[in-house]
């Protein structure tokens, strides 16, 4: 039985031959193309707060197919590379474009919702940025245990004034398109959450500014106005991220298949696997391998096209 799906192609600069090449790939799987349409989004339209944000182009192809997994595999046979250079080809069930269904979008924070890795910004104040960055990269690639790596990285912050955390919180920059994406989702009645292996002292003011529906992160321990080099409470690792995502969906009355998860590293794999739709945003190989879709252009606003917004 044919099923209504959509193919969303995202690119910074489409070539003239891109459209027929994409349609040929889709039809080669036995799918039937109903319609297709390109939209150009300027940088200022997707992020009026940042002058350095480039625009992008989105092609939406409405198709009928009996085999969504086959279509998805044909468009991205190798999760680590693009079949058509410079173009992300993503296939998704058309229910993502059903405006009557409330969605929950859960975003990782460091290098996803924001441009930086907060632990590295903090470590810079201790003169240990390069060392911590190397450990962070290995953790996001899934090469070392996240909890152990977090404790080792936080330990280098011992003795820093808590004022440093406030300074860093003020210095973080949203990823391109993040504010427009969040505003659009909330305006349309959807829920938006952020879950982070970073720190609540940085996420809380950001969550308040964006009016996020839910948020969670680790808590840096502070004694007498100084960081102790430890975190308190349960560590927000990959297991906790997945459990929080499930919990928030239940609390908000959102069906599991209407949960979208967006992340960039190995710490996001568990919540990606349970999501109705998972997105690897400019991600490390470990997450690319398991995510349903990918976004490699540096603009989160493009995710609106997954929901026809």
C-alpha cells in the first residue's frame, strides 16, 4: 500500500541539474512523485539577529511510496557522506507535515542549540581549553565514557569564581537559525525542549530567553562563590537524555512518533533511537550512523521544512 511521504533536500547553492537528479533518485526506488517545489530562504529571513548567517535552499518533494526505509537508504546509502555533493537528502513520513499533530522537538545544546561547547569556554579561564577540547571531541565521538570525561573536564574548573560561569552564559551564541526555529515552533503550538550534558547555570537563562517548554542540564557545584570542580546530582548523560525525552513527551501529551530529536554527538544516540524522527546536525560520525535525517548546512531554521512551517 502506498504511503504519503516527503523528501526534503537542503543545500546552500543548488545546481541547475539538482532537481532532475533528485527526482530520478526518488523515482528509482519505485516511489511516485506528486509534486515538488524549491524555496529560497535568505540569511536575514532565517536569522535576523546574526549578520554572518547564510541563506539556504529547500526542495520539498511529495511522494507516494510503499517503502520509506528503502527510499531513505537510497537517498543516503552512506551516512558519512552526501550522495549528491552539497545536498542533504532526507526522507520522512508525511505526518511530520500534519499541522494538527502537536510535536515535541528536543534539542541538544552545545554545538547544536548554541555554537560553542560551554565546558571549553569555562576551561579557557583556567588555561586548559585545548586539553578539555580534545577530551570533549573524543567523548562526542563515543570513544570514551561521557560521565568519566565530564568529571575529568569539570575538575579543571576547581577554584574558578562562579562569576566566570555568569560571564560565559552571557557570551554564548545561538546557532544560526535557532531563534527563528524555536519561535516558529512555539507560535504554531508545538513544544520545544533543550537537554544538555553541559550546565544548568548556562542553560537556564537561555531557556528563559527562548521560552523553552522544558530544559535540563548538569549542575556545577559552587561553594563560597567558587567552583569546586564537581557536578551535583545525577549526570545528564546519554541515558538521562533519553529518559528525559520520554518523560517530557508523556507530560506534554505528545505521541512518541511526534517527537523530533536534534543533536550532534554520541551522547545523543539513545534519545535519537527512541525519537519518531532523529536529526544529526553537523554531527560526529557516531550519530550520523543512527540518525534518520541529517542537516549539514549551518542553519537550524531549515528544520522548519521537515514540518512544512
